[in-house]
């Protein structure tokens, strides 16, 4: 999917106004209530009654399973940017994990993110931190933005997603909340059942189940939220730029560490289609390593990686202080590493790839 950006429309690194379609007086209450309730329930983890080491371990594992596999690999690199192809059963499985992270439906997530790439760090960017840090981090979700009305944004940015009946059902049926509530039941019910089967009392079972629910669902979800949001906020303010991309994306080592590779954000904006975000040997990208394993096992193909010659040109533009306004480059490999074939894409100064 190609989006055209004119050189004249790119904003310098100065304070941006809110998107013109935003009405700060109209709170999006479903989002505001959800964000508030999840944070409040997560705070229960501070109470000793809700603590268990099993819950802590599940929360930590969940950062990878639901955050890295669900959001970063599936929603972002697979669905939004089509940086790889997986069997539908596996793609849908990853999408279910992403739904459990409570970051909206696949079509909505993809549409908003594609709009971000089209308008990165300009007024129409849904969540540029050049408005202010809090806006880029979470505030953009909490007030009405008429440009993000579902039907309109889907028609422009997510038609390909909604061709899949599975993703259409998430928009038209209760499938999304059913998946979400089922995940709660698995954590709580699994904890209760484990204690009862081990001969524990009902009180012990209830306490253990509650600890798994609070830590394994609510704490984990809130942490994944802030990791995802930090890519939108911190990785457009702090860090270094390897490539001239015409906006303020940064490679931020801390965000990359906590997000398993998403924080190499300038690299990503330089070639958004690429499934590989870490370009230097020390830019560790756990999500891309996972994709390589999937490719080796025959579970991923057409994995896109950066074209070194084009990326070198963008790095040289950065060194010379020249502007590049949109980037389209890369190669794809099918199957295990080493079977590389070129991905034919156009590159010009006024064209970008979502």
C-alpha cells in the first residue's frame, strides 16, 4: 500500500497543534473507562493477598506471548506492514493473542497505525508527541478524533484486513469481547482448578486464581500498553537517527529493550515494510529473531528485510543533512534464511510505503 507525501508538507521538529478533527470536549468514554479500570485493578497487585510468584512469572511471560507475538509481530509487522506471510491458522492465533492485550480490533489497530505512517509528525498524525508527550503516549485515544471514525478510516486504510471473514466477525459480532473474557476465565479458572486438584482449600483456590488474574491479565496488559505507547511517544522524542526519514522517529535503545525490538523506530520508518527493525549488529530485535525461527520452521515466508544499498543512501542523506520524505525499499526472502529474492518496489522522494 503506497501513500504519497509531499516534501512541503513535512513539519520541522517544533510543537504541533492537535489534529484539526479532534474535539477535546468529547471524551471517548469506552476507552477512558477501560484505561482507568485496568490501571486500578492492576494496582491490586500491590496488596499481599493478590501476590503469587506464579502470577509474576505469567505476567513476565505474557509480555512476550501477548505483547511481542500478538501486538508487535502480528498486529504490527504482519498485518499492518505485510512484512511477512504466515499460514492463516497461525496468523489468526497470533491475532487472538493480540486481542488479549486489549488494544482494539485488528482492523482498527492497523488503520490507525497506517494513518500514523502517512502523516508521521504532522498535524494529521493521530498520536505525534510533538503535540505533547502525554498526547502521544495515551491522550490521543481518550478524546474524539473525527478522522478516526471506524467506517471512514477502515475504508481508506484497512480494506485488506476486512476481506478476511475472521477479522470482519470481530467488527460485527461479539467475538472480540468473547475472546477477551475467555482469557480472563482461563487465568482465573486455571488457578482455581490447579489448587483444588492439588488438594487445597476453596479459599486458597480463590486467592491463587485471583493472583493469576491480576498479574497475568491486568498487570501484564497495562505494562504491554505502556510499552506500545512508548514507541509512539518516547521513540519520536529521544534517541538517534540513522536515516533521514522526514519526520522525528528515533532509535531508542531503552524502548527497543522493553519492546523486543520495536524501539528501533527510525529504522522502521526508513523502511516500514521490513520485518527487521534492528539494522546494526547490536540493535537486538527479538521479534525479528522469532520471525526467522518461524521461517526456518516453514511457518513464515516472504519475510521482508531492508535493501542495504537504499538504506545506505538514506544514511548518507542523514550524514549530509539532506531531506528524504518517504522511503520504500527492501528485499524479501521465502523460507529459511539464505533464500533471498528481491521485492520489487518503487522508490522516490515523494512516495512512501505503509
